[in-house]
C-alpha cells in the first residue's frame, strides 16, 4: 500500500504583497548608481540600484526607473546620460539623489561636465557615458537600455552597496 500523495506545498511567496516582495528582493545586495544628464541646460539625476550590464558586443547597460519618479519626465528627454557607480563613501550622495525635491547638484555634491556635457560625479568608482538605446514600459517601471560610448575608472575606491534597506561597503573574503 502506498501513502497518499501529499498536496504540493504552498510556496512562501504565493500571494505576495508589495511590502513582502520588496523585503524579499531587499535581501539581494546590489550596487548603487547615480544616473545623470543635462536637460534644457539643467543637470538632472537620480539614484538606482537596478543597474546591470546587458551585452559586451555591442556594449549595453540597463537600469529601471519607477513610473512614479518625479525625475523621470525630465530624464527621459535626454538622449545622452551618465551612470556613476558610487563609492562606499558616497552613501550621503546616494540618499540625496534618491530624495524627492532635493537640489541634487548643489554643494556638497561635487561634479563637473564631461566632454559630452554629461554631469560627472566626483569620487565615483566608475563613470559610464551612454546614448539611450531603448526604453520600454514594463509593469510600474521603465527599462532604460544605454549604449556605452565611454567608461572612466577610479581603481582606488570600493563600491557602495545596498542591502536590506541600508547602504554599506564591500569586504573581500579571505
């Protein structure tokens, strides 16, 4: 005689609400970037943790931005933008670029225009200058894909990370 087949266990995230979903994804450590551009002669920018590489040939990157972002209506007008991989010491800058209504480019933010007239944030681990390649609405976010024109590196710094709602640094395991 065989035992009855038990019902399939319910997956712990079945019926997940937005708070639980956000908490679950917050357990994934991610790098922190600032996205910048000049639109109508004015610098605009925001913080993102959804940055990733897409392709080496051609060199493509991507990030997501919430449809509710107050910066997105301006940033979406830019054909050229910069992605700045923030350094561990730049948590205050990341928070400022994420805050609604903040003057993100006023002191203490240190920046300068690139050759392409994209704001470059001083002290970042890397700067990636991109042409906007594609933009797609997906759920309640926009997927922005950039074609990389140029990359600048600062090999002396470690990256800023975001994990469980907090900023931190990176420590190499022995």
